[in-house]
């Protein structure tokens, strides 16, 4: 997949579309497409973006009115529109793409004069092709996400036999969030929060884990964003959603993102209790450090913070945390 750019003749309308370098396009012989020489590149809405000029587009509809033909009101060129055959997608005129991004183009005739029969044949062919293509895209995406299992964290699993990995942390965080939501009933969309919990650390696939008590990495956010952008470019619908959820978590402006952060602080704390503070002791962590990184819990979940605060004092008494 790559980003193709294009537009109308006068340049006021510009767009971007994600599509392969080797394009499959349709040459329709209906009364409209035959007159304007339109070559159809069908793209899902998630892969199409109007860069400029939406305000100068003029809409023309005829016959059933299902298709929304969009013309530049200045130069008259139709560079994209919403087709009757794919009302949830866009049809981009392949002739309006800029030079340089298309490596080849295979043109398939579409009998628009007998539209209903041609549309049935087209959707049948797409279903056969899309089934295999979609499953391959899903497999590629899941294999990439599986690499989160390879990212080790500083925390240990409860029997202290090894360190946990970031995939295990995300799973444990999601279950912790679900449990807390059932018991404390925080004002959040739990479905959205669970999705965010599962994806909040996928950035570590490329960027690696940055221990919360370790040195600050000046390039951390940029490295993580590059990874998320790469994952979002996969040919699955979850890709862009994953990116939006991750950005929302990073921004910490919504109730869901804040509660995921609360659990992101609570779960390692619970694991340290289970391992008698092993990770804390290895890094000579102090009371003040734990309190500092637990600030999101104090702000957004004071009941949980009070529970943690009591146990922090016990950990100091037992020598798991430095008294500082």
C-alpha cells in the first residue's frame, strides 16, 4: 500500500488515497462514465482523504440518485465521487492521480449499461478476492502485534521465575480494568477503555519498553508514534482505530484514558506486592518515587490511591522501598 495523491484540473480540489502501487480499476460504459472517460479506483472511506477544496464541490445526481457525482465547480473535473455500486466507499478517477506513484494499472470493463447484472458479478468477484486478501491482511497484522510478547519489562511474574513481557502486562491491565469497573463502577465506556488498555503499549513493538523508574528517553514519544503509524498502515480496519486510541491515551484528556493510566500504575504495584518488591529493590526505588508515579491514581481514583498509600508504608517498613 502507498499514498497516491491527485486532484482536479485547476488544483483547487486535492485528495489522497491509500492503494497498491499496481492498481485494479474499472472502465464503466454507462452514460456518465463513457462521456467523461472515468476509470474507477474503489477505495474504502478509511483510506481516502480530501486534502483541499471540499467547499467548491458541486453534487450531481440522476436516475436512481444513489450515486453522488462530485464536480469541481471551477474547472468541472470529477476526480472522485460516491458510487452507486459502493455507497460506503469512494471511487477515485485513476486518470486524476498525480504521476509517479502508480507502477501499473489493470483495466477491467464494467457493463454499466446493464448496471444491476454487472454490479452483482462485480460484488461476487470482489467477495472471492477480498476473502483471501482480507485474511492475509489480518494474519500480517496479528503476526506484527504478536511481537509485543518479545518486549520484556522490568517487572517479574508472580513466581519470580522470569520477567513479564508487555503483552502480558496489557492483558493483565485489561482484566484489572474490567474487575475494577465491575466493583467500583467508574463513569467510563468500558468497551472503549478495554480496547485502549489492550493497545496502549503496542508502540513498544519497535520502540521498546521504557521503565517508569529509568532514565527519560528524549526520543521516546517520537519513536513510539512511528511504530503506531506503521501499525495503523496495515490493511485492516482496526489499524486507524488503534492509532486513535493510542493518541487518546497519550493525551490523557478523557475519562477512559485516565482510568487506563490508573490501572497502568496499579497493576505493576500489585505485581510488586506479589514479588515482595523485587523490582523496587533491584532499582533502589523510594517511597517518594512510587508516590510520584502514582499521581494519576491520586487525582482520578482516590479510593484506590488510599489503599496503595497504606501498603506503600508497609513496604517501607518491610524494606521493600527506601524511606525517602
